[in-house]
C-alpha cells in the first residue's frame, strides 16, 4: 500500500507540473523543479518536452514575464551532477533546451547554459536534422544568440587561427552561411563571413555555394525594383547604415531586455517622438561620418581597421564626389527627405523604401565580399588546366577563338571561385564529385544570368572575365540563359561588353542557338503588362531585339529537330496567338458597343439647335453666344471620334490576327480606337454641359456645376476603368525592349 501511494504521488507531479506549465505559473513550477528531482526530467508533452523545454519555448521578447528570470532560476536549481544530463535531454525532434533558446533568440539562456557547460559539449549536440544550436540560431536569423554561442564556444582552447567549422553544417551540406542568406538576414551573414571565412567556398549536397543561394534571389537587388519618380528620389535620399563586424559582450542581453525608453511616452506623443527621431538620426549619422573622416585624415589611418572596407563602400555610395564633399551630399539628401515628407510623402512610405534600400545595399555588400574571397582561386583547384598568372601590367582579354570542346573543357563550367568548391584538402574523388554537382547546378554567374541579376553578373565578370565561357549541364552559356529567360538588363549588359563572336554561336545540347531560345515561350509570363495581346506584342519585340543584337550567321541555323528560330517561335506561340485573338475580339466588341451608343447620341445632339432658328435669317438664335459654339463643336467632335473609334474596333474584329499583326498593326489600331473613344466621351460630356446651360436661369448656372460633375461620374468611371489598358498600350508602343518582371520567381 505504501509503495502504491508513492507511485501515485510521483504520477501526480508531472500532471501538476504540466498544468502549471501550460498556465505559465512559473513561480510554482520553479518550486516543484527545485524540490523534486523527477520533475526535472519528466516528459510533459506529446513532443517529449520537459518543463525547461516549454519554458524556453514560451519566450517572448516583448513580454515582461520573459524578463523575470524564471528560466534562469530553473537552470540554477539543477545540481551540478545532473546538469549535463538534464540539459542534454531532447524532444522528439532532437532539440535540447539550448536548441530552443537559440531558435527563439534568448541570449540570456544561451549564455546561462553555455557558461555552465565547461566543456562546451552542449553547443555541439545535434538534433534529428543534424543541426547544432549554433546552426539553429543562424537558421532563424538570431544574430545575438549566434554571436553568444560563437563567443562561448570559442573559449576553452578554441581560439586558433581557423575556427571550428564542424558546428556550422548539417547533414544536407548546408552551412550557416547558406541559411542566413536564404532567409535574407544579411547582417548575420556578414558576421558569419567575418568569423568563418572558409564557409564562402563550401557547397551542399546539391552543389550550391552560398553565392548560388544569393544568385537565386533577384528580389534582394536594386535591379528587381522599378521605382516611380518620387520613390526614386526617396531612395537616393535615405541613409542606410553600413555593415560592421560585431562582437558579443557577456551580459549585453540585460540592456536589450530592459524596458524600452519610448513606451513611457503617452500615446499622443508617439508621433512627435517619431518625427524627432526621424530628424535626429540622419543629422547624427552625417556629423559622425564627418568627424570620422576628419580623424582619419589627421591620423593617417582609418578609425576602425576592421571596418576599413565598409568605409570605402560608404564613400562609393555617396557618388563620384571628392571625399570632403561627402558631408555636403549627405546633408543634401537629408534636406530632400525632409522636403518630401513636408510635401505629403508619409513616414511609412519612406520607411518601406529605406528597408528596401537596406536590403539591396547589404545584399550587394555580401555579394562583393564573397566574390572577392573566391576570386583568389581562379581555375587552380578544380582539377583542370589553370589559367596562367598574368603580369601586373598586362590585362586579361578573352581569346578570339573558342576553347577546345573536349571532355575536360566541357566539365569545366567556370572558375572554381565561381563554382564554390571546398577549400579543404579533400581527396581528388571528393573534389570531382563536388565539381560534377556544380556543373549540374550551374555556376553563380549562370544562375545570376538566369534569374536576372545584372549586379552579380557584372561583378563576377569584372573579377574573372573568363567566367563568360561557363556553360551549364545543358550546354547553355550566360548569353543563352539570359535570352531564354527574357532577362533584358543582363543581356543588354553582356551585349555592351563586345564579347567574342563565338560566344553568340554557342549551341545547347538540343542544338538550339541564342535565337532559338529567345523564340521559345515559357510557362510563366515574365513581362510586366496585362493582356494576352500585349504579352504577344512583347514576345515579338523580344525576339526582334535578340535577332538584331546577334551576328547574322545565327539566323539560319536549325536545331536537332530541324527547326529554324522562326519556326520555333510559331510552334511555341500558337496558344498565345489564339488567346491574344480572343482577348482582342472581346475587348473590341465591348468598346465598339460603347462607341456605337456614343455615335448615336452625338448624331442626335449635333442635329439639334438649342434656342431654335431665326425664321427671317435662317441662323440660330444663340449663334453669338460662346456656349453655343462650344456645344456645336463638341457635338461634332463627339460624332467624328465615336465613328472613328467604331471603325478601328471593327477593323480589329475583322482582322486576320496573324503573328506579325500583333507587333504593330493590331496594338496600334486598339490604341487609336481607345484614344478616339475617350475623346468622344469627353466631347459628349462637354456638349451636354454646354447645351444644358441654355435652359437654366442666369443665377442657377453656377449652382449647377456640382450637378454636372455628379452626372459625369458614371461615364468618367467607365473611362477610368479603361485607362490602365490605355496606358499599357502607350507603354508597349513606345518601349523598344520589354521591361522584365521578377515577381514570377518569388510570389
């Protein structure tokens, strides 16, 4: 009986502990945790989490309960002899409390656990996906937790020149640098590059290096954005902090966990505080940079050796001005920002543009750091023939003839710095495996050309010009990929380089030339314009643009199917031609009905004479009044324009709608028809308002202006609904090269 009562009592403890833990009664949980040894190792949830797991997972940086130290008290209550056992307990996913603390970014718990683990073994424990707490912190973008674990693990005899990179990789080969770039946390990626520079050249099981990951994200570069007039001005005026190397300071989390200074302000003061901070931050940064530059000139060396590269980048960001003009330029930017704010451009809009610029600038900085680190290993570590070293005064130029197309050359897809092979002294077989994976994946240059990142393409080719000879597993070089994926900015940049002609004659494995690939229609729609007919128009313009940009010898080539580029275009665009024809006919039918109604009303109006005709002279009684002249001219213009619009729309409906018609003929007819339709609507409204004034008394004419405006609302609404199509037609008519959209990759 005594034994059964003890068993019942032990079973009640986890139940009570579970209920208290779910209700977040941490004081009572700590009391049980201290007094009962079995409560520390009891599994409370179906995911096999202990009370400490649940306590760490409930962390919320904005909650005051997270700053009460309840979790630290639970850890402090663990006896030293059980410390390693309790804190190494894992849930069903293999996560220890340190994994969870790293995932939520709880720096205090990370430091508390790591400081008590003298051997730092807990930092090396891996979960079911082979991830260490250091990897988990980087994967979730928790920079503070990452720096804490890195600093704690670096102690205890791990302060060698080469940091321990065994904790930075999981079983699929992805490293912490892959993960941080994948989640677009570039501030963390910068710290990883500084502390683990060898990870730049690491590859995962798919042959992807961190530069591959960055090359697959066109949305983090400025070329992916199409700012308007005001947004472009704001983009140039906002100031972005440069990336700097950070170092973890033990106990720094106490300052970050302290209550925020601004929460003590009343709610109606919050806008004033935001305005003051908005004005103060640029001023503080401007004068800080000014004093830094002044100190650097006086001392003869930069104020921060570690961040010397960042200061250079900031100087370049200001523009091509002398260094002593930097402060003036920053002040001018600040003044323009204030002016835009006064003119009505809201803080939210400026904040969003600043966030975009910060992402673009930081991504470019990370890109430059990785390419600079890899560019030291041009072709010398890939097992192929290395490029001979050049004399300092000689500049490398591409050969005028293509390299030999043997097996070794085909395997070489570019410089090993771009491929990203490992720098460790592995066996030759492992290097060959990594190289074959990189060939299958394609070099970062090819990925950047495919995704449309001209910044990366330009930087890589500036560092390593021979990389333009890279080909992927399908035999496509950078020119073929840019043409195939409709990357206008990348192709235009490559065309400006005056590349050797043999690069344009490259054929892929299916015998397709650059013009064949430009003629092929893909599943997605890359053009930033609605309507199937306008898509077809821009497809034709893209084909013509590529055709007129390459040597004429590429025109008559047939692929392995025996098709010329023109035949490939016709074959792959059959469905789009059909959709375009249907769209044009439906649009023309709808607009022609409206034009016919307007023509009927305009004809009846033009045949009516307000005020009647003088029987003696045969002239209108009101012919000398200005409003009568407006009425007469407006009604005639409405009739002529509506009939003109009707003729254009009927011409579209009865057209043959062949491929070549979509380039100029049909879009021009539609544009002219819509222009005439909108003009007739405007003229009809003017005729109505002018004629209606004749039946009003003099004192009522001014009062009728609002009524006229309300009467015009329905017709104006119809016209406004068609304006986007009209502007798209104008945009497509005057733009020679289509504008690329990047939303197809990351929507």
